[in-house]
C-alpha cells in the first residue's frame, strides 16, 4: 500500500511539472515596439505563475479573436484609435472538460485608446479564479512584461 502511494505521488508530481512546463509561451522575448501612425499599441500580457498555468485563454479585441494567451506570454495589439473592448475566455481543453467557459470575474476591459500612445493590459486571475484584465501604467507594465515571450497572432 505504501509503495503504491509513493508511486502515485511521484507520478502526479511529474505530470504536474510537465503540465506546467508545457503550457508556457515559447516565442521571442519581450522587445518594445514602436507605435506607428494613428494607431495605439496595446500590450496584453500574462506573467508566468503556477496558478492557472495549465490554462490558455482566448483574447478578443472588439469581438475578434486575436490571440491565445498562455502562461508567461504577451501580445502587442495594434488598435485603431477610439473604443477598444478586450475580453478573455478560457480555451477549451482536457482540464476544463472541453468547455470554453466565460468567467464572471471581470473578463472584460473597455478602453478609449489614443493613436500614437502605448498601453499595458495585465492578465491575471481574479478572486473567483477567472480571468481579470486590468490597465497598468507604463513603468509597471515594462517591469512585469520583461520576462514574457511573444504569443502568435491568429491568421
């Protein structure tokens, strides 16, 4: 019985470790980009953390699915000046039984963006475990995003 328990614990620990390692973003490291023309640059980022690390989230801008956000990722979104609505939904996977659930813990953020400006939006988990998007100031954003890797755009 004791041997079975130890085997179970070791197997579970290894599976959890591999699951966390397999869900990190592996794109290029963060590099600040220039803002072009009359568009705004919005960095959406998710710091690397153990909590929720196995879940990827779909990120939407004004209703359009723009990228999938994994643990330790960022995405530079070029937005037209004006109203910008960002939303996060969990990406269906085996851990959530294949359900794409929208949580109620502030998965939406509405901004009025100005052309030529740069914004930083942090993705984190709210008190109810769902996604939370919040605007942070430039210095906080730069400090937190530096260890993130770029996620891919959806084509």
